[in-house]
C-alpha cells in the first residue's frame, strides 16, 4: 500500500503570515484605542472620598483620578500617539515606537495601582478646607475607577507587545507621502499628424510633436 504525503500549497503557506499580521494589527488597534479611551475616562471619575474636620462639623471631600495623579492621562495620550506613529515609521523606528507604546501602558498600570490607595490629594484638600496644614482626611474610602485605569493601561501594554512581535508584518505609510520621493513624470503623447491643432498645442508647450 502506498501512502501519499500531502504537500502544502506554497500560496497557502505565504498567506498564513499575512492573516496573522492582519489579525494582530486589528487586535492592536482595538486594544490601543480602547485602552486609551478607558484610561482617560477613568481619570475623570472619583477615585477617593473622605471628610475633613472643620468648624461646625465634618466637611465631605472627593478626589478625581486627575487630582490623585496626572500620569495615567498623560501616558494614555502618549500611547495613542505612538499607536498612530507605528504606521508612519519602519524597521528600527517601528520597534522604538512600539516600545514607547508598551511602556506607556505599563506606566499607566503602575501609576493607577499606586493611586488606588493614595490619600495625599484628599489630605491637601482637607488642609485647605480646615486652614490647618497638618490636617488629614478622615473616613477615607476608594472607588473602583483606579482599577478601570489599570485595565486601560493593560490594553495599551498588550497593543505595544503585539506591535513589537508582529509590527514587521504590518503595512506602513505609502511611499508617495514620504519626503524626498519623486513622482514619475508622464511622457507626453505624440501629437496626431492628422489633427493640426494638436501639433500647434505641442509646440506651444515646448514639446516635440513627433514624440521622439
């Protein structure tokens, strides 16, 4: 009995990297854009709440994510810019931009984790409200929004890792948009000898009507 060994078609083997490149590109774009939007949204929400002792009783205080730390919002914008810049550069430049994208996501994760239990922003508000620089906030509580920012940073980090791994297979900006690229000049069409007006027009343009 003879066994026939199936030989993979060359076209199917060549198409496999293209499919993986398209899938990784779509996933990176989705993760990067969604992660930046989530991180920016989370920084605008309330992260912590407490009370300050003032004359007449307790005064409620709240702190948004941007009050606690400005790092996640700044890095979200940097990550979004890096995600777009990935397609404007090639080779080593793409690796550098992909690294910036990944580091932006990692930075958001670290900053949000540190801010999840931070009370310095509320302590400053308590000092201003009470007029006592040594005053601190009481009955401190935190919300879940810092962890939402962590999730956004993780998505940006994933987009950066995908760019580092599969970025070489992704398309780049068309060469016609790059500086220094000369567009090919169109060769003038020879004038029709049976149409004298075309001959005169060619002579007016300084062209050889014979096309030689």
